C-alpha cells in the first residue's frame, strides 16, 4: 500500500479543500485562506547553565486575523517544525470561527526538549523567544497561550518580558493561560478537557447512548487527556484505558483515576502502574474495545494503518490533528461518529478568550461564570455543526469546516481588499 502523506500542513489543506469544494469557494479565497498570512522563523542564542551557548530555533505563524487578533498556543518539543506550526495555526483560525469567538488563528513553537532544560534555562529560552517574536505579538495583534509542554509559569515569563520590552505597559492581555495572580482565569487549565467532555456528552445524547453504560479510552494523559478523563468520569462514564508517553494501561472493569493520579504524583509516568493490563505497543490502546475514544496526544495517531481496527463508536478529538484524511474516510465508512478537533478541543481557546476579556475589563470572573459561559458556547457550536452535518449529509469535520470557512469568508468580503 502507498505510504500515506502525514505532513500536517498538507493534511490541514486537504481538510480545508473538502469543505471549500462543497462551498464552491472562489479560487482567490482558497489561495488566501489555505496559506498563513505570515511565517516567522527565528534562531536565537541562549546561555546554558554550564556557560556554553546554544542556538535554538522557534516559529510564530499567523494564519488569519480577519475576525480578530491572531490567537494560538506555543509548544515546546524536539519535533516542532514549520509545517506542523503552519497546520496548527490554520486549525486555530477554523477553531475560533467554529466556536464563534472574535479571534483569528496563529501558533508558535520552540524546538527543544524542556525535560532536558533546567528551570533557569527554560526561563532564558522563553524570555529570548518572547523577545524574538515581540515585534509581531500584542493584546490586539497576536495572543499566545500554552500548548504542549508550556504552562502558566511560561506564560508569566512571556508577559513579564513583553511588558519590559514595551516601556512597562501593563499588557496582561498579550498572552492567556496565565497564573491566577497575574490576570489568569479560573478553570483555564481544565478548559480544553471540559470542552471535550461537553462535546462528548452532546454526541452521546445524539447517538442515543446511555452515559452510565458508556466506556471510554483516553490516549494521552497530559493537560487535555487527564481533565477529559476526570470530567467524563464525573458524568458517569467508565474510563477503561489511558496512556502517556511511557505506556498504555487498560482495565475493562474501569480504572480508578484518583489512584492513577496518586501514582503519577510519585512516579511521574504511568510505567509500572500495578492495577491494570499494560498494552504493548502502547499505540494499540486506540484499537481496544471501547465505546468512546478520545485521542488527546499528538497529530497523526489514527491513520490508514489502524483506522480499520478501531472499535469505538464515537471519537472525540482532544488533540489537534489526530486523524488523517485517509483514516477519516475509513471511519466514515465504518459509521464511526467523529467530533472533530476544531470543535471538540475549542474549550481551551474559548476560556482564553474569556481571560482576555477579563483582562481588558480588569475583572476577575468566578469559576461558575466560566463554566456556564463555556458550556453555552460549546453546546451551541456543537448544535450548529451537527445540524449542518445532517442538512448537508456530510461528516462533522466537513460541517465544522464549512461553518468556519463561511464565517471567515463573510468577514473577508465585508472588509474588502486593501488598498
Ligand atoms: N493550545 C490550545 C489549542 O490548541 C489553546 C490555544 C489558546 O488558548 O490560544 O487550542
């Protein structure tokens, strides 16, 4: 069999084209919206603790800002590359449009392994990277946030660096996902997982499944996966499998998430966890018997190689880009219902938007406010996508893209072409 194309940027473009074809989008709009507005690539030196100097590479890609400032996270990983960041930036544009918040799409990344950096080195990398991209970010221009391997502390260093760079302008809204004491918002850390839970529960209702009879497997037990699993369990769903980079564990009788969290606080990784079967290779977890599957790790996990073996009835994409277009075709044929990433994981950026509004208003919202507003946004976005999918007889991903592209195109036409 021919090797599948796994370039995330080309995958994002294929997904776009599928919806653009149905929308009969004009050629100039396709050319405009398929490519990012701006790709910034930087190489910068950082002093390491041992006195040596290392050169790091980083990216900030701004895909589209027609509906609002560019918006999207920064990831730290040795695998970061320009095409991955370009794909992630365009997914942000569609994500913010589908959930209807007034932002565009961007993404950034630094090629590094944060587990191999000391806290002081991590801070210096973050500050220098922020300086490198500071000319193109700002509370009304482009607003970074956490993503894989970045967190509230890193956002705090970014705010501090940006404010110092800008004559002490107190610009809290330049990044989201900040610590609570620095303009952060209640519930931001769990927001993506909460959005996954909300959309999963909507899909469960739509498929007429009974929540207390539903089993779930969650791939990835980081920020998105662990909160998704916990919040799904709170809804009565039985979590029977989870994985991290060290291993995958499975127990059809159900996993005790509190026990797992206690194990992780001591051991950091799931490796060696005693109360479940360990699946090898860990990727096989995706193929285990379950009703609901939540891929919440990385891109390209469900491909033409394993899509046929997936037993879940429902897939809710916590990660960005976990399913390839080839796998999508197979899943559609098997009538597996997929809630796409740009809808399912939009809870994170939605609460980022709330944080940004809170910063502009110099307000502090309560956790209850955040949950209520997030719920309303996500349920209405889910409903719009599901209604269109039924009306146009397309899958949920295509419907989500059609809505998102429609919104960006409408705004583009109103704004017109400069000059
Ligand atoms: N990194 C998250 C995402 O991929 C959140 C982005 C944000 O809050 O700007 O959706």
